[in-house]
């Protein structure tokens, strides 16, 4: 979470992309993320001072379907190619940025290309020290 360009807190985000659009051409990524209710945030915002090192947090994602786990993987924010501060700098360098915003950093927790979410699936994303975001998949 950013306020006036400064990092003021951290949360968990799940920004769902349309693989059909994204797969056609990497330049279509912005269009792949414009669906109603395609980005969930939560379960809370932890103040910037409440996170010791945002670049060393364990992260995991599990997708459940009909009571079975169909995807389960984990990584760490230590694997990020850029720091949170660098990402904020890039965002602000050439964009009109609102006073308050959420900047999602991206993650390597992505199912293989053949995987498709289905209505009724449950996505669970957990970030150490922040919390677990749980959201159902619904067709809108």
C-alpha cells in the first residue's frame, strides 16, 4: 500500500489474468487483467513497520477443487528480481499516480499453462507475517 508514493503497508493480492488473452501476445497483459472482480486484496494491511524484511517472506498458494488440492506451490519474496522500493520508483517515474494506491509485485506462484481456474475453485494465498487471502472463483 502506498500513500503519496511512500510504502505504508503490505497486504496479499490475487490478480487473476485471462490466459487466453495473455497467451496471444505478452503485450496484451493489461487487457488480460480488466475483468470485474479480477483482483482480491486482504485479509488485512500490515503497517510498513510491522514487517521486518519485506524481501524475505515466505509465500504459498494452494488451489482447491471439489475438496482436492489441484495446485500447491511456495516461494519467497527473496526471489523477487526488484525490491519493493525499485518497483515504486518505476511506477512513479512515468505515471500519474493517485495519492493512495496498491502496487502488486507479481509472483512466481503460477500454475502451468494448461491449468484453468473453474467456478467453485478456492484460491488460498498466504504470506508470512501478513496473512492468508482466501477467495472463491466465480463466473461473472
